[in-house]
C-alpha cells in the first residue's frame, strides 16, 4: 500500500511551489519538531571558518541550531532559507544577527542571487531533494569556503520507497562527494552522518 509520503515523492516534480509550501505547512502542523543536527559537527565547521563569518543555512526550520550557535560563536550574520512559512512564524531565534529568507519558489537554488556567505550549513536537508535539485544546489554553492552537509545517507543511496517521511534523494554519500567534486569542492572532514567540504582554490 502506498503511503502519503510515497505519493509526495511521486508528485515531487509536478507540484507547484505553492503546493510544496502548503504541504510543508501541513507537515509542520503534524510534526512540529524538526530540529535534527549534530551540534558537535557544526562546531567543527564554524571553528574552521574565519572569525565573524557569514553563515547561510538551508532548511532552517525554527532556527534552533542558529539560536544555539549565535550564543557561542562570534559570527557576523546567519541567514536561513526556509520554505515552511509555519516554521518561520514559530521561530525560536530572535537574535538580530539572524534573518530568514522565504524564497519565491521551491527550487530557489536555481537562482544566482545567493546571499553573501563564508559557510553553508544544511543539516537533514539534502535528503529531501531530488538528484537534479541536489545537482543545482551544489552549483549554487560554488565558491563558498566551507560547507557542512548532514544527512542520513548510505554510501550508495536509497530509493526511499515506503519510507515514512519526505526523503527523496537517491544519491548516497559517494554520489554526493562526486557531485561536489564536479563543483570544485573536496571533503576535509568525514563525520558521523555528515561531511565538511572546502572549496578548492
């Protein structure tokens, strides 16, 4: 029997941006707590970056990670890109260094107007993208000094059929590393469920 998440996976490429936003607003109502990250890993990438760095986070949700990090690190700014308006409305971070971007379309990474940033952080985000969208996201990140991706991926990938959640990415870590290399990034740290990439200059 096909579950509702399999239905979403099958419609992923045909849903409009507004339909995706509506869907994630519904997800927030059903599953409001989506703050999944390994903070010890995040601290590693923040310590690698320069002092007073500008951080860009994908899939910020209610900004739990940002709230914690801004209390510990001397950062210039933290910008979160989030398509779930309900999560934005219930943000936990009131720090003036933090701001949300609510994108005008679901595939916002196909635009070239990336905010200024030294570090990109995406925890439990990339697994919710299609392979094609991950390819676009990697290109969007070109030139960023450090990137931390955290995701529950195997080395060779999954098809997620029957999975109770909005996981979509068929790539495993091997393919993620390959795509990042094609966009001039190398792995500098292999971590539990995550990798830190550095741009190759």
